[in-house]
């Protein structure tokens, strides 16, 4: 049950039944009507702006309309009280019986409570991480990796058919550099003194195992080959090994992609895929021969003062037209981006999301332009930009890596503080805002450490059932039995408020899905944990409110039903964020 949708329907029906609406003959539009928790809980449980939305088209006073709507709920057994506030907000206080009904629905649905059908089975592709396979994952990749993965989990929970995709940038100059760097380490593995790493090659020690693997596979054979023969062999093996490292790093962060798409496939068979995409754009009138004026500021690599094959991207929302083929016949990097999108389009996705770092802001308009040109506007493309993460230790900046020498690796962070701390904290701020990550703070066992606070709430829930087993040995503590407990003894205001917080979960899921903002789930979980811990503390102060009271079996069983619902929502939300819901914590 989504109580906000329930009352949205009830209020809409009440609006249409008003005499003033029936007599006006107006087509009343309620698309701007909201049904939500009031800003001040003292005003009630839910609030609507329906009267203010109606006032102008009906030429009526909003408070008078709100009074008329309130009267329509006078005999509703689920409404304990209505009141009008401010310019015409109508507030409802719900009955105890209604809250108990909501709780029963939450418990009955268990881990499926809050699931939505707003995705309607649409196919959606979420591409994230997509780091060059030239080194281990560094902390700069971490935030986008977590945001992309949690967003994909959220979309699946909301009814989309989701594919998680990693685009392997395994073509271009950087791969030539990688192969040359690996070949140098291969020579080192064979016993050669290679001296200092030449400028322009990758110096990291992470390539030493790659060199050893090449030596184990080929012995000295590569030394006997000319470069044009060993280069493709070294490229293939090095990319394979580097992607193995990257997959392990991602797995340590509980990230597993459905699709790994190689850029090299776009360049295979004489760049058949790229030619196909350009031909399709040409057929649609989006490609022409021409010269681009020099852009202001620093000239990009693909600008030439000669005629080129250009994408007419300004006609589909971009700032400038984009080169596809250079004057020497080589394809631009952007041409591969076009072909990659075209491949996704042909795979039948209804929507595509690219999760990129903030330094890719210049890609947004060009990618959106490609989507409009290729799909004719039928496919939605969204680019989410993740701002930088700054690492601190007790307030002091962290700069150096234990393993890479130049940057902090993702694995360094996960190994030190654990994947759950990394994942949850990467979501505990909106991705478009910078994030400070302090190693000391994320390992604290306090309210100031969000992941601990939320996981501790779930562990406390499970501890209640262990207490119940001691107090009432005959009680069935299976999930099925817990989901069917009689909760009619729950009447305390604080208990009903906790049910109200649980009831917000479906609304949070839909809002987070529509906004593509998984951080909303993390924020909600913290608020729910805070409400649960507060209720736990009330039991310490007042024995009558303890979850388990061996002198009052009826209230204990009812509260176990409440705790079971809290545990389900916490675990469900934590699964969306990709973090564990522990049974106990010490």
C-alpha cells in the first residue's frame, strides 16, 4: 500500500464530487496537486494543496474549498481529524486503525514493500565506470561506480529492465602506450635492467605482474619479433590482465556489470560499426562536408582548418557541429561515441544513462544531440555527472597511494574501511555536489557515521527477535509468522509515527527513480534508523514501551510486528545501496 497514492485517489474523487466542481462545467486539472507529509508533523500525517490548485480555475477562496474538502472526509473511518492551515493546505490525521492496516501491508510484502511499476518493464542501459584499462581503479572512479550501481539497483526495484554496462576504452593512443609499458616490464621480468621508466610510459608497479605473465606465456619469443608482430599480442594479453584487475577491484566494491563492451569492436572489420552509424546519420541528413571555425580558447585535438566530414549536431541541440572523419580519412574519437550509441540503440533500449565524472561536462550536449539524431527523439539519454571526492584522514588531506605511487587506488580505500562504508558514504551526498571522505569518520561507531548508524538499526532489529526467543520460547520467529502478527495493540503516538516513516518508503523510491537520485534512499534510511533508535531509547526510559516485555505478551508480539517491518525496509533499502544488512554488530 502506498498511502500517498491511496489518499491522492480519495482526494481526487472528493474534488470531483464537490458541488462547485460539478456546477462549474470546468475540466479540473489536478496534475499540480500534491499529497505529502506536512513540513511540520504537528499539523498532521498528510497534507494536500488541492484547494489552492482548484481556487483559480474555480474562482473560489482556497480556504473555503479546503473546508468543503474536509467536510467530505467527515465520515471516513480512516481519517481521525482534518484541519485547514495557511492559505489553504488541508491536513489529515489518520486513524490508529489505518496505521495498523498500513503496517500489516508492509509486513505482508516484506522485502518487496516499496517496489514500483513506474518502470513498466522498459529497457534501460546504465553505463558507469568505463575507465581506461591502463591502470588499477583509483578513487576518482569510485563515486561514479557506486552511484551508477545504486541507480541501476533502484531502477530495477522500480520496475525497469536494467543492464549494467562497462565501456572498455581499449582503442587509441593510450593502449599503444600501455602495450609499450607492459613490454618494458616483460623485458624486466626476463632479467633485463630497464633503468628508469622513460617519460610517456606508465610507471606504476601494477604492470610488473603483467610483465611476469607475458614472460610466463611467451618466454623470450616476443624479443625475437618485430614490433608490428609483438604489439597486437602484448595489447591483447595486457588488456585482458588489466581488465581482470579492474573486475577484481569492482567486485571488492560489490559491483558486477552485465555487459563489458569493447571499443575495439567498433574499429573491427575496417571500422564497420562506425561506418554503419555514419551512413545512417548521412541518410537522415545529419552529416555534411565542411569546415569549422576555430573555437574560442584552446583548440581541441579534432579541429582542423580543412574540410572534414561533420555531424550537423547544432540542429539537434549541440553548441557546435562535430567532426566525424578527419581530412586524412581517420575517424575521430567522437565517431566511435556515435557508433557506440547506435549499437545501444539497435539493442533496443528505451532509455540510456551515462554516469560520468564532472570533467566530462563537455560531453553532455554532444551525446544528447547524438541521441536525438539517431533515435529521432524516441530514446531518452541522460548524462549524470559526479563531482570529485576529496580524501581526508582526521581532517588532513590524503594524497599518496600505498600501491600506485601517484594516486589513491579504489582498492586502498576498500581494504582500509570496508566496502559498505565506501558505498554508503559515496551515496550520502547528492552526486552533483563535491564529497569529503574522511577515513576516520567512516569507521566511527556513532550517529555521525551514517553507514554504522543504519546498519546498527538493522542489527538491533534482529536482536529484538533474539530477545523474543528467550522471553517467549514458543513463539514462531520465521519471516512468515512475523509478517502475520496481530499489531492491534500498537497505539502509542511514537509507534504510529514510526509506521508513518515506514510508509514514506514507496514515495521515496518513486521520487528517487524519477529524479535518478539514489542518494535519496540513503538519506531516507538514515532518517528511518534515527526514528527506530529513538523508539528503542523510549523503551529504556519507559518499560511500557520496550519492544520485548516478558510481562506483556500481547504488546511484545505487536511490537515484534513493527520491528519486523522496520527490518524489512532497512534491508530492502540497503540492498538498493549495495550494502549489507548485518544480523549483529559488535
